[in-house]
């Protein structure tokens, strides 16, 4: 199938040509929606609009007008983020750059709003492509802004005393006492509500992180364990069964009071999982979520994730050829296994392996003996009859 095959009806393209050449038509938005002055929804309002890209993947370019208008980016114009839209069909659309200035004023400074502060923090994080000026291997593996962010709808303020819709309405009403423009008050309240609660539930956060950290080959290329080592822990069980104070990935890997964009490598002295910072991280002092307030130094040095491939490598004389080609090329996983699994940890790992083997033999023996007992009992019963 052609890479430029569109699902949009042919008459839509005809209307676009007319629009560009002669008639400045404007699509009227519904109540509380921004008028589409750029006329993008003339085409993008059709649910089946899209094409196949060069790889054969189906791309959908439909925009739900109502949902977009009520999202965090609902007041922005399309060309505020997308460039290269001057031709129809769009053949030179540039990738969205989240660090550029938006067509909004930041209310605390009255300057053009920009995500550049967060972008700079991300670049210096463990996920950034130029973290601390170092050359990052396999930069194509690293997530960009859109990997984690989507244009989420504003969510109502739950908890924090806002238990009913009536109370929510009353709160907005108090805002409108001074801020007479209802639309501004509604948006400010929605933004405040969004920031006063977690944007994602614990399971959502683990699912998002797992989508990348669950890839064993990708993690091995960077000398990391896969997220399976977390899913073997009690922490994951709490998240799995929706315990309110359950610790997800962010709880331990983001310093209290900092942004998720600032996740650091555990070898970084600023990382909350660095050996010198673990008491503070485990005790969660000063945070809303209380984990282990009585954490001691001995407690905080204990293993949090279960043993994984690194312990297996450290306890076995692995040949590079036994690992994936990427790992064999960099030897990063092998090097880190030797450094990160000390003799004490290796001893614990080998004891656990022996215990697992013992229980497997014990379970097999008990079940086998029961089966043999039942078989002989069956033979005896037949002999009697």
C-alpha cells in the first residue's frame, strides 16, 4: 500500500486547497472551545484521517476537538508546536521541540512560557542524551518528552478535602469572586488540582517505566537490570494490590521535592538511591508518604530489588559469547556485575540459590511420594476386589 495513502475523503483535500487559496473559512468551536483560527480541524476532525509511513506503520492524525480543548494544551494553536505546515498535504512537518517558547505568558513573570527549564533538567538526568557532558552509548534507546508525556485531560481535585462535586463548584466560585473571567478561573483551578496530586497512579507509573525498563536487551546495553527485579519484591506486591502508600519507581528514584525529570544514576551523589542518601530515601522524611521512618544505616544498605542477571554473571564464569551481541560488544554488563555485586552479596545470592534448589527438591519429593502412595493404594484396592 502506498506510503501516502490517506483515509480522509477526497473532498476534504479539495476544501483545503480552496481554503489556502481564497476563502478564510473558520471552524466554529463548541462551548468553551478555542476557535480553530488555523482551520486545522477542517481536515483533522475526521476519525479515519491518516496514512502509512515508510515503514508501513499506520499513522492516525485525527484530533478530537472537545478532548483537545479541555486538555492541558487546549488553548494552544497547532502551529505553536508544529512547524512545516504550510503545504497541503504536509510533507515537511518538523518534530515538535518542547524547549521552544509557547504562545502563552507565564503568570509569575509575564514572560513567554517555555519548557526549557525542564528540558535542561532532563538533559542532565540519567535519561538525558548529554548527561553531565558524557557520551551516552546507544542514545536511540533513551526516551524523549513524548515517550512519557501525553496531552492529558485535566483531572478533578480528589482528596485534600474536596470530596464532593458541590465542594468543587464552591471552590471555583470563590476563585471567581476575584478572578471574574470564568474561563481563567476554571483553568487555574484545574491546573492547581492537577499539580496537587499525582498525575499517574502507582500502577500507571510502573507500567510506563516497565515499557522501557522491561526490555532485557535494551537494559543490558546500558549495564542495567530489567524491571523484573522490582516485580519480585514486596514493594511491587503493594502496588499490585493498590495499597495507598505503596512505593512505585518515582518514590525511590526521584529526590523528595524535585522533579521526575531529574532522575540520576545511582552512582551520582545527588541520586536518592546513592548509598549516602538511602536513609533519607527509605525514611521518606518530610514527605506526605511515610515509608520507613525508623530506617537505620544497616536497613538502608539492604537490597531493594531482587537479584538478577548481574548476580548470575558474578557467580558464574560467563563467556561474552553467551550474552547478546550488544552486551558482548560493550562488556558493560560484565564490568558492572563485578563492581556492583561484592563478595557479601554474592554469598547471599548463592545461599538463596541453594534454598530455592532445596525447596524444589522437597516439593518434588513430597508430591512424588504422595503420587506413589496413591498409586500403591489403588493397586491394593483392586487386589481386594
